[in-house]
């Protein structure tokens, strides 16, 4: 008995009955009448199986008890229930009117179910058509998107091609510009040589006229008066043409004036452009403007000294090279000078820049400056070395005026800075050197004048007032030394360098 009861509990038979009934209730008005009848029969069959199981349990219980056990329960509960079911099953059959009304209701329900099915089918067809149209629209949008991507790729490729073509055109234009500049330089050189040829032609004409007159004087037999007048004319012509015969003008001498104007203009540009750029670069590390201006002045002076020494070495090498095979009407010195003028690009300016930086780093006044990165003024040093080297090829060469702190201000060589004391005639320090040729100032320098000359020993140090006039030195040539026993550049003050 217990096994059968456990079987019913484990299979959840009554839960299955409840689930089937709930599902049938939900689908009752949707499914057809035949389907409802089938569901009802299925429920009867299922409950019959459960009842069979219950009757088997009842039989097992009765078998386990005695003959009289359970008789009262069967009489009071089972038999009345069975009698009620059988009596219900024996009820009289419904009348014809009731069956007709039931048939009509059933037909009406079937008609409604059919209409609902047709409406559902129509709705399904409409939704399928809408879905197809949506898919077609999606496909068209995808196709348009693919076309847009292709157009974008084509535009990108065209843009890249156009950019490459533009870059090629720019390179071509740059090459054309470079070649045009080279042609201009070539034409300038040809023009200079043409002027040289004109001058040589004029010199040759003077020589020819002199020789023709000399020959005429020797060959013709003239009267003493005519001979004396001819000889006087010849002597005058000889005096006028003798410098031409005695001196052969070289290329360097012919271009000296133009080169002089060029280097003077370039020196002015150094003051106006490169000096200001170097000053701005140094002010990023050094806030004191006076220290920055003194460093730039020392750099310019050292550049001139280094370039002058490099020119001497270059001239010695050129002399050694050209003296072995020199010949011609020009002197060896003129040939050497022409060679230097034509081959100034052989000048190793980087070595001079390194020498200037080394000399400045050894300077005690600059070496004591914290965070002084002198490499940032290398462009100014480089250009100054080039200009100074070119100035040595002039005759007479250009040089920088000697300058020292505390000297007397000379208005013909220097101009005052905007913050100078106009009533003072003592130079506190120099901003830019004066460019000299002989005794004439080609370009004025710039100096700062104050009421009293101060000795500068670097930024942050105290500046003591000193009398710059010495008993043995003139005011314009006085020195301020930290060590008066030595005249080496390291012992000089910053302005003396």
C-alpha cells in the first residue's frame, strides 16, 4: 500500500491534473469543439487512472485489515458517492430544444473561432509583408552605405594622390628656385668678371696708346721743338700709365669695395637680429640683463680673435700650397688673397665656434655664472666668425675697437644705450663693439654710461666703485685687473675681453 501511495506522491499526479486543467482553461475559447472534447476525454482518462490507483490502494488497505475493518467507511462514504455518480449518469436526456440551442451556441462559437483564425492569418500576412518591406529597406540602406564607403575611399585616394602631387610640385618648385638662385649667383659672378674684363681692357688700351706713342717718338724724326713737346707728352703719359704697368690689379682688389659694404651691412644685421635672438635665449637662464649683454659682448670679441687666428693659419696653408707652382704677372700675395676670397667656404667655422666656447667656459667671470648654457648662442658665434674671417681679406682689414670698463665715452665710436646716464662720460660696460678700419669707425658700437664705473665680477656679486683713471695709463686705455701681475686674457675683466 505504501509503495502505491509513494508512487502517486512522487509522480505528482494531482499537480499534473491541475496543470492540465489550467492550460485547458486558457485555451478553451481558442481551440475548436473537437479539441475541447478530446481534452475532456483526456482528463477523464487521466482521472480514471488516478482512481484506479486509489482503488488499488483501497483494496490493499482492505486486505491488510480484518473482515470488519473499514466497512463503516465504505458504507458511509464510498457507496453514497458511487450512488450519486450513477444517479447523475442516469439523468434524463435533454429535450430537443435544449439540444438545438446548444448546437446553435456551438456553431456560433466555431464561427467566432474561424473568424479569429482568419483575422490572425490576415494579421500574420500583413506583418510578414511589413517585415519583407523593412528587410528590403534595410538592404537598400546597406547598399547606400556601401556606396558611401566606396565614395569615401575614392575621395581619400584622390586626396592622397593630390597631396602627393602637391608635394612633388613643391619639391619641383624648390628645386627650380634653388637652380634659379644658383643661376643668379653665376650671373653675378659673370657680371663681376665682365667688369674685371672691362677694366683690364681699359688698362690694355692705355698700354697700347703708351706703346704707340713711344714708337712714334722713336721712329719719327721731328724738329727739336716737336720732339721736346712729344717727349713731354710721353713723359706725362708714362707718369699717368706707370701705376697700371707697375701694379697688376687682382680680383680681391677689384671686389674689395663691394665686399667691404657687404660685411659692414652683415655686421649691422648681427647687431639687429642675431644679437637680440641670443639675448632672448640667454634671458631664459639668466635674469640679469647686464650679465647677458656682457656675455654677448665677450662672445663677439672672442669670435673676432679666433677668426683672425684662423685666417692667419689658413693664409699660411695657402702660401705653402701656392708657392710651389706660382707664376704669372700677379704677385704671390695677391694670388694667395684671391685664393682665400674664392675659397672662403673651406674655412672650418665649427672649429672656431668650439674654440670660442672653450675660451668662454675658461673665463672666470662666465664660468661662475650658474645655469649658463653657452651653446645656445652658437648661431651668433658662428655668424660672427664668418663675418670676421671675411673682414680679414679686406685691405686694410676691419677690426674691433679696443674697449674697457671705465674708459672715456667717445661719441664718434659709440652711441649710448637707452638707459644710460647722458650726463656721464664714463663707460660702465659695452653692449656692442665698434667696427674700425684704420682710424675711421665703419659702424658705431653701443655702450652704457653711468655716473661711476663699476667693477663687474659676475652676477650676484657686489660691484665696488673704483677710480678707473691710472697714473700710468690714459683714461681710454685703462684696465681693471683682478690680478695686476698678469696681462693674460683670463686675468682681464669681462669688458677687456
